[in-house]
C-alpha cells in the first residue's frame, strides 16, 4: 500500500496530464493522508517491537538515528534546490520553478538557507519531509511516555490540538512567534500543511501501529462494524468532490473540506476509505506486485528521489502550464525508473529495521521442539542412562557440560 501511495504522489506532483486525473479522484482524500498515516502506522509497529526486544533506550537511539538520516536527506534536497534550481529559476523564464522558491529570492540566500536548515522555511513540495521529521522526533517521546501514562492522554492532547487548528491556531501561533523570535517569514512559506492538525493523523497511526505490534488490534472487526457508515461517507465525499469540480462553492463550509488543516469531512472521508480498503483486502492484496512492494520498503528514499524529478519537471515546463507530448512520457518513464532503482538499492537496508516478534515464528518453534524431542529420546534410549535410572530410582545425573533438554 505504501508503494501505491508513492506512485499516486508522484503522478500528482509531476507536471503532466496525469496530475489532473489522479488528484483526489475518490473524494476529499489524497495520497498525502495515506502516506503520512501508513508511515506512522509502521513507525509505531516497528519501534514498539524494537523497544520490547532491545529496550526503550535502544529504541530511542534508533529512532533518533532515523530522524537524523531523514534530516540528511532533506538537507541534500535543499542543497539541490538552492544550488541547482535557484540559478535556473533566476533567469525568469521558468515561473513555476521561480514561484516554488520565491522566498529565497525575496529574503535572500542567508535567511532562506538558515531557516530552511531549522525547518522553519519549508518550500512547496519540500514541506512533507520536514513534517515527517518533526513527527518522528515527537514519536521518540510519545512511545516511552505512553508506557508510563497510557495512550489516552496523548491521543486526547493530539485531538485537542487538531480541534484548535480548525479555528486558526496556526495563524495565532505564527503571529506570536513573529513577535518574540527574530525572523520575518510569511506563514505560507512555512509549509502548506498545518502541523497542529496533521499531528493527529500521525499519532492515531502510531497508536494503531503499537496495538498491531501488541496483537490487540481487531481492525477487521472494527471495519466490518463501520462498513455501512463508511459506504455512505465515501459516496457523499465522491459526489461532493465531483460537484466542487464542476463549480459548486462551499462558502462557509470550506474549512470542513480543507486539505491543509485536515478538515473534519476530510478526516472522516479518509477513515471511511480506509475501512473499505480493509474490508476489501482479498482484492487489494492482488495489487501487492513486486515493484510496489519494493517502493513501499524504501518509501522515504523513493519519496526524496521523486522530488528531484518534480523539480526537473518544473524546469522542463518553462512558461507552459503543463508538459506536452514526448516530454510527459519521458519524464514519467525516467521518474518511475529512478524510483524503482532507488527502491532496489535501499530495500534490504530498510527491511533490517523490522525486528521479529519476541515469540518466534510458529514453524521455527515447532522445528526447535521437534529437535529437542529427538535429542531427548536419543539420550533416554542409551543403556547407561537406563541403568543409572534403575539403580538410582530416578533420572540419571547430568554430565558436566550437558545442556538442559527442555526450554526454559
């Protein structure tokens, strides 16, 4: 599923005709919600299992190591944008690329580079990875904290922050920050995504991932119970999306459908689509083809690579609003080829992060027990063992260096 989300994101971001077809085709839900939620889900599962297996300090170190590695990826993307894309955009004949980096030209290189390094300045397209990095940092605190106080206080705090975000908390926080912090950056240059809202989706995903690791996630039962409401919500979202595309104005209700603040209808629509996907697992599992699996195993590296080709696409775009002809085909072909090559390079390293459960696989357990049984029968069938047993009236004495035959 993560691989499918990456394909969807790439098709949405690349300046080709495919973008208009794949941009929220199922209602008020897009690939960004799926990517963030699935990343949180697997983060919760993997790092909780790691904490149980290696201890919480080891889990925290591993999580911070991953966070720093992602920050390194983000730094490389910024270096490409500032050292390669900026000189190209400065010629003035590529407005799409220039608009993407307009704060750099307005504020100057020093301020733009400094605030980008601090994750304050987050240009369009380059704003999802900083959000991911920030959420990972808080996850390293949330999982150990949940061990002491449970998940309810954390989830209620996340829900309260999401609720405040629906009523302009981000704007108020920005105004306060500008008053006391010596920086002057417009709110729209701090990323399109409202972190106060999107953190709720992230922590829901982490919590579900932890429950998945614990074996206490009856997700299929929940999905079956919510099937009828999910169908109704999905149908409503799909119909409304088509009506908005044909000119319907939401007026005062627009905040309920807003993507950047993760409005209520959008959140419900995502949950409903997720329920239907869970119910239809027998069908969706057939989509787990090898290329998509590889993309999902190295999702973050693949995501970074696709951003490079988005910048290349904006460079090719020039003054046009959309690439046309062979340029579209070439860009899509080269992008997905590079994504697959990247996935192949990093997939083995990423899968090493996934620890086995503390209880071994059933087949492994059965094999070990069978071997122990054979060994015990061989020892008991020895003549000296039988004689010793009869003479002493009990089990033969264990020889020096002999291992216990039954598992502890």
